[in-house]
C-alpha cells in the first residue's frame, strides 16, 4: 500500500493519492478526518462517494449510504450507484421500511444492469417479505444462474423462514 501511495505522490496526482489513502484508511480502520478537507477541496464526487462508503461500512446507516449514493450519482459511476442502491435497499429491508421505499431504491440498482446478482437477491428478499413467494423464487433462480450457486441470503431478515 505504501508503494502505491508513493507512486501516486510522485505522479503528483491528488485524486489517485486520495484514493490510495482511502483504501488504506479502510483497511487500517484509521481516521478519515484528515482526508476529508482534501476530498472536499478536490470535489471529485467519485472519491467523496468512496469516503462515504468507508463510513457506511464502519457504521451501516441510511444517511451514510444515501450520501455515498448521491455522490456516486453526481459522478456518473453507474456500477457504484447500483452497489450502493443494493446496500441501501438491504438496510431499508432490515429496518422494515415500507415496500414502496425499497422498490424505489431497487429500481435505481436495476437501471444499471437488471440482472446484477446482488440486485436480484435483494429483490428476491423484498418480494418474499411482501408475500410474493413465487416471484421471489423466480428472481432468486435468476441470481443463482448468474452466479452458478445460490447467493448468501443470511442478511435477509427471516429468509430461513421463507417457504421457498
């Protein structure tokens, strides 16, 4: 990691340097505070999204994931948007949010790639929780075919109790 940081600094590429420092902060679980002013000055929404992702991984909450999602959207990073939308949908499912809120977030993930396995697995959980077991089973089967194995559904509240 130090070597990557050294190379980025030699190139005088502030965005690359900050990205390496964000990865290091995530791996070391070190404080992000020293990086935040530099991130804000640079104004790179992709890097700002990644900084919020690090915070959300440390303390999963709607606010951090929504902030990361907003920055990813401004940066136009469609894959990151989809991953964050899945994360947010899973948080909403876990806290028992209304089905319309979950569906709205999942539609953002499906906009990037409708057959993205994490999106399909999250949608299957959502469908099962809204008493649509047959459709949930079909969606999970699509995710399974994409991965060549059934996705881990341990994150889905009550999944083991679902009659699938």
